[in-house]
């Protein structure tokens, strides 16, 4: 067979290989898996989720990052603690913390700074008049 006749078959094989690489399956029941995305892609996706959060309402989201907390204060007194998973971008300079609330209210939250993977249902709410997003009914996978 001449080189010209082999070229279309070679191109077809390359296209099929490239298509197969981008078709990774999501874990069962997960709509958005941030834990499998590169730092560059995850930054863009989290930005979209925070700025267009209502589009993700009730979607099951999985993310990986560092355990963190934020104390909510009124008149200098801590009135609540919010738990979050801090996701870093590719450069490690920009991070976004996504709040989560464990489904098991008696479960202990991981230690601050621990690397975690958490999964839960995306939810919109308001805190002090500001739109906020969090994962409800969350579970820590690791």
C-alpha cells in the first residue's frame, strides 16, 4: 500500500485515540468532579460555579483540597464556624474555598490543613445578604 493510501487510516486512528482520552467517566452519582481536573481547568470551573451557581443547584459535586474553617463573628464574638475545602489553581497562588456541611451532624470534621476529598449537593443560600454556595449532605471520601 502506498504512503498516500495509509495516511487517511493513520489520521482516523489518531482522531479515535484523542476522542477516547477525553471521555473519562464520572463516578456514579457525581455531576461535577473537580477532583479529577487539572489546576488550570478547576480554576475556571470553580469560577463558573461561584459566579453562575444557580446553574449547578442540586448537582452532586466532588472536590479535593485542604480542609479549612472560617469563623463568623458578630460584635467580635464567634457565632458560627463554616467548614470549607480550599481548592488551589495550577500556580498555587489563587484559591477558592467551597463551604460544605456534613450529612452526619454528629461526625467530626477533618483537622484544618488536612488534604480531603468531599462530595455533596450544590446549594445556594444567603448569608448577611450575600449569595453563597455550599455543598449540603456532604461526605468526606478521604
